[in-house]
C-alpha cells in the first residue's frame, strides 16, 4: 500500500486534491486508518489517478470523468472521447481566429497610434438597395444555430427545385442582441419569385463591408451606428447582413466579406 504522500508524489497531484476526490467518491482510498485517519492507496489506483488527470486535461468535468470511469461500454467511451476531441478542435479554431484578430489590431495600433483606430477603417455610404426575392426561416435562435437552419433552407430548395441567386444573409429584429437567443431571420435568395416566401423591398440603407471573421462583426455595427448619428440619419428598420465571401468559398476567415446594412431615413 501507498501512503497519501507517496501516492501524491507518484501521481503528481496534491494531497488536498486527493482528499477532495475521496469526498466526492471519484477516487476512494483502499484503506483509512480508523484511529489516525491516514489514507492508504493501492498500486492499482495509480492508473486510475493518472487517467483522471489525463481526462481533466482533455477538458472533461469531474462529473463527466465519474461517468466515464463507471462506463463499461467501449463504444460509448470512444464516442465521448471523439466528441470531446471535436470540441477541442473547435476551441482551437476559435483561438486561432482571436489571435489573428489581435495581430491585425496590433498592426493597426502600431501604424496609427490609436488603440481604437481599427473602428475607423470602415468605409460607409448610403445606398438604395435592390429588391431581394428570398425564402426565409425566422426563429428565436442563437448564432451557433445558423448552420442547422440554413441546412433546412437548402434542403427545401432542393426539394422544391428552386434556383439560388447567390444571396445569403440574416436579419436581426430584436432591439437587444443576445448571442445565445435572438429573433433572427435567415434568408436565401432564389430566382423563382412565385415560389419565394417574400420579396424584401429595396430601401435606403447605410452600408459597410466587414472583412474578417464573424466574431468581430460588432465593430462594423458600431461604426455604422456612429456614422448614422453623425450624418443626420436615423434607424428605420431591422439591420441585416449579407454573406458575400465565406468559408464555403474555401477562404480563410481573414478573407471573409460581410455586407452590413442599416435601413435609415433622414432626420
């Protein structure tokens, strides 16, 4: 048997953590001296402790780890590990985007000496937009759900033999944006007017183009709001985005282009 100190050194884990794992039933000593309260661990428990540490590094919670250690079905275990690997890959891609965004911000700062200079890089003009013939899906949804609802729209296009015209976007109806759940309408342009859900009539809009990942789209919105206020206009409807260049064009995030429109009227 190994004392708690010996077990701690072998497994590179603190005694405090071992006491906590004992309390929650994740790793219980094989023996506790009734008089002294000293804990003793078996050599075979070293493997379990090392596996716990590895699963923690993979990002599993302690409750997840408890379930995994109790599971005897190989297929279920493999599935959970594969699922966690995909989550980590997604986080890695998100972090790469953040690093890219920071690098661009730093370059702008070094060039202009203005920490907020990147917000002044947007060219904004007022334009009369054309009519858009679209099929649409309006839901209370989070941004991460866009893919699911777009899939439904494209499945419908195939089922109804509709012809896409290249337009794809999102309209935001809520006064307050919530990344997790907002009133959003996804739109896809089609050529068959008679089969479309609606025609979005052209109107006067303040427009800019955002270049880069969607995570920094709020910069374009902020630039538009400031421009509208400073140039004697007022909002006059729900803002919307049109995705011009995306990952589906085999482009890196820094090369994506999104047109952002705010319907406006003269004050």
